[in-house]
């Protein structure tokens, strides 16, 4: 019998409906399709699949990603504008290592992905939070902070943001904000690091084009990932950027030493893309997670009569519930946990810990019946 606690990051307490974890449901993961794709790849590549790969990642996967982006986004990077990563956390750490100097300023959304903050805090930089609302980052506030850096002669390394189906809020940056961001970035020669991990998991309509398509080449590094749209255990993603940026990232010492990232899984994922299996996997995830989102949303609805509010997320894994005035996240979570449900406090996602009294619920891990039960328990705890 497999000893799961010794191999999994996910650790669940018996009897608890733990909505803190932004993890996929293992029952939904495409084990058989991955097995078949791996067998096909091994038959095709044999020992070449088990040795060091090239710095930019295997060509069959880069070709397959280019075709996917051209088909589903209407534009694809040129071959010299694309490289394979070990996922978006690796991509962000790599960009930071190559582009951030000690003392630089990095702007982030407030709130933002809490583990991206962990990665950035490993760097000798200054993290500057920019507030967000229902349309995403406040670009006017970003512009004011950029001007302040210029006056103070502070170097700006980049802007890190999740403009599509953001974690933790589920918000997508509006079309007008994207236009304002484009003007600000291009007129000030700024760099944006676009974390696009949830792009494929849209539930209502396809999202707006990624920033790397709309902002001038050389000013966006887009981090794409198969973690949510396929399986996080494969540790594989991709980066699209201008050719000089890709040259610099793929020419780093890490890849020179170890070869390309995700060599084995890259050839296997190429098989999934080429066969059409990946498209069916993504479609299945959209259906399943949309149903789970709806189950949690509907169960929580009575709380809206008590001053709790949230936007129905149009994609991603998370529902971000803002608390009424006077309700503190720590106190709300204490009551929720007494009902054997868990979640994460909004303060965890902020550089200004007291600025967000909210709770993040993940709806990816449990089925509709369990999420309905969890939501009902939360309502009982908070009313």
C-alpha cells in the first residue's frame, strides 16, 4: 500500500473538508491517458527520453505548444520566443535571478498569490503592493508608484501579476485596465511578468488575450503552465517572451548544467497535445470545476444577506469572500474550523497584512456534494 503522507504535499486531516488547498482532485487526473502517452513517447524516443535535454526544452513540445497557442489564442510565439520551464514557480524564480538586482523594486497585485510572495521574498528586492478591485490592479496607483520610483532613482525590476483568473480573487484584469497598463508599460520601458497559470480553466467565456500578445515585444515575460490544465506532478510549463529574453533565460547556468527542464514529461506532454487528448482533458476539467464552483457558490449564498460578498469567479480554482466591516479573518476562520472546514485568511495574500479581511476557498479538491456540505457548514459558522 502506498504511504501517501510520505509522497504528497497535500496533507488532509480526517473528517475535515479542507478548502485551503489549491490542488486538483486526484480522481480527475488523467492517469490512463498519461500512461499511454508516456508509452508512446518511450517507444518513439527510447533512451533519448531518459538523458539530458536541450536548454530550451524539447522541440516536439515547443512545436505542440506553438500550435496550441495559435489555435486557441489566435497567435503563437516564434520558435525563438518560447522555452520550456519546470512550471511557473520555476519561471518566476528564474526571471528574478536573471533580471532583479539587489534593492530593485518589484510591483505586485495586492492581494496576490501567497507563494509567489515567498519566491520574491527570497530575492534581495523591495516588494511594492498595488491595490486591486473588481477589475484588477489599479493602474493609476501603479503609475503613481512608478513615478515615485523615478523621482527617488529606484530601479524597477518588473511587475508581477496574474491578470487572468487571478489567485486568490478570481478576478480578470478588465480590457480598459489592460489598455492603461499597456500605455504605462510602453511609455516607461517597464517589464511585466505575466503569470498565466489559470488561462485554460475558464468557465463562462474564453478570457481576454494574454498581455504578451498586446504589449510591445520585449516588455512581457509570460509564464504558462500545465499544472492546472493537466497535472501539477509533471512540473512542466513554458515561457513566451522576446527572442533576446528567451536567449538570456535559456542560457542561464542552471540549464547549462542540468539540461532542459522537464525533458521526460515534455516529450510525453507533446504526445498528449498532438493526439488531441490534452484538449479533451482541459474540456473535462472546465466542466467539472465549473460545477464545483457553482456548488460552493450556491451553498454560500445565504451569507450575502449578512454582509459577506464575492464575485462569481469566471475561471480558476478559488472563491474570494470579503468579510463584513468589523469581522476579522482570524475570528471567522476560527468559527469555520469549528465546523470541520478549513480555508485560508486573506491576510496571507497581502504585503499589507491588515488590508484584506477576506477568506479564500478552493473548490478544486472536493466534489459537488462535499462542497455543498462545506458551504452549508460555513454558513452555519458565520450566522
